C-alpha cells in the first residue's frame, strides 16, 4: 500500500460515528444508464443525502473529532462544503462562518443559513473569498480556518463511500469527481486496501485542471478555473491532498463543460434525476473516455435545482 496519512481504522470508525442519515445512500445498477454507456454501471446517489451532496460525511467526522468547546469554524466555499460544515456544526454545537462568492447559488447559501451558519458573500473570485475568510479567522483568537481538502479526517469521512460501494460486489473501475481531492482519496484509500484490482479514475473539468496539472508536474500548479462545475473549480491543490492523489489515484481525465451538460441530460433522461454539473462529471468521463472495465461505479455527488417548469405547467 502507498504510504499516505489516511487511516483504514479511522475510515471504519467514521462509518460508526457519522450521522446515520448521511450514510448508506442508495446504490444500484441502472439498466437504462448501463445500456447508454455500454457496460454495467453501478450508480451511487450522494445527491439524495440530507444536505444534497457527499460533503456532510467528511465534515461530520472532522467536526465530531475536534476538542469540545473549541474554536468557531471559518471556511471559504462554493456551496456544498459550506452546507456540510454547517450541518456538522449544528450537530456538534459549533459556530460556523462561511464566506462565499457573491455569485454563489442562492439555494446553496439558503441551506447553509438554514443549518445555522453565518454566511458572508464576497465580491470577486476565489482569491478574494479565501482572503476574506482568512482575514476573519485571524482577526480574533478562537477562530479556526478550515480548508475542505486539507484535514485527513475529511477524506476519511468521505472514505465511508468506499466501504458502501464494495457491498455492490466486484467493481472493475470506480470513477470519482476531483475538486480538492478529499472525496477520491478517501474512497481510493479503502479500495486499494480491500479491492486492489479496482482501477480508480479521477475526473477534473477541463476548465479547472489544476489537480491534473499538479499530478503531472509532481508539485502544486495554479490554474484559474473557468467551468460550470463549481464543485470542481479549484485554483491550486492543497499540497497534502495532492500527495494523497498522487499516491492513490490510477488516472485522471478531463471533461469539457459540453461533456458535463450532455451527462446531466443523460442522467435526467435515463434515471429521471437532476444533478448539478459536478455531480455529472463521472458519467461525462465514461461517455468521453475509454474507461476500462465491464462493471464500473459512478457517483452522483450533488443535487441540482428544479428545472424551469413554466412550459410544463402551462400545458397541464
């Protein structure tokens, strides 16, 4: 096994202590999607968790492991991580402050606030949002700045998905979206130990290739993200997460925004399910690239808003 800082024992512990409502999301082989993709496809539906994404797993395990009565938690996020941290903060009695871009989706900001987070919107790009969060965290003692991909506990919490996936039986390949890298490294850590022949493919957006560029270069590489897949839009990977990805992931591929839109439509047409752009990236990769294996797994990592129903409603 590669020498990484993610613990199998802690992934097992996470499966015992994470809020049960966040665990054991549906997974099944979908016949229509399988036919469209030309092989058996096991779908893991993280989009139906109580927060609408997988992020609550890692957030809950991380926050639950902190010393009681400690710092208020501060983060910068495009959406789902903030929702997950707010959910975990409410469960474990922590104050959470989220800084988000002014262009963030209102529905996501609303869910953060519904779970009790203090939300501040910031004009500008990723750099401005992260700077605002950092300044706030440093302005007074008792505030802890939390970056999504950095703590090992976050990846270990996400690794519980790997435990659940293997209950579906032998998988030739697992295709996982890559933003900050916590999701894929947690899953891959478990798979490489329990199912070493399973191939792990990561998917980055072509408009946010920083993780792939960094893996190829062997060091963090910065790239300004321009993609509809907000959950994949990182500018530069955190060094600790990059090292985990390099050790655990077999291949990283890129998908364009057009590929992602086509995958969102395919998922809606075959399964009747709406997923956000990031949530469709795994299916997009299988459509575009020669992903190996006859039995593969993909993750629908995040939910999407309702469509424009005006035309449908006017015809009823």
